[in-house]
């Protein structure tokens, strides 16, 4: 099969998309590309929610410290860990630990 000038750019694009997605067909590469765009958008939303969680946590910590309490409430952290573990299993616990670390303001 010969490649004409009209089909050459499409072939290059499909090849490039296949290389970046790992797909072996143009249809699969297109599907993966669209799904990755959705994942990127979800990641942006997740990051925004984490930043919001950090801000709310800072308000709580400030109120706790101002009232003479400790910055961290370990029993509350255990509740958070259990919640994430129930919802997501062992990886959820690791995720919760990371969130708690971020929200303590130690990063």
C-alpha cells in the first residue's frame, strides 16, 4: 500500500498516538487519549479538593491550638484512617496517611 500526501499526516498522527498510548490500533489510541484527558481532569479536581481539605484542616488546627489544645487529634486521625481503609482497603490507608501528613502542614 502506498501512502499519499493526503493520508501521510493521519498515518503519522496515528503512529504517534499509538506510541504515546501503547495502543496498537488508531481506535484504541483515540479511546485511551480521551480517557487520559478525563483522568487529567479528575486529577485536577482531586488536587483542588486536597487543597481545600488542607485549608479546612488549618482552620481546625488553629482553633484547637488557640483554645489550648494540641495541633493533632490522634483519635480523629484514626477515624479517618479507618474510613479510607473501609472504602479502599490497604491502599486507602496509605492514601489517608498521605492526606493527614499534607493536612498537618509539615510538607
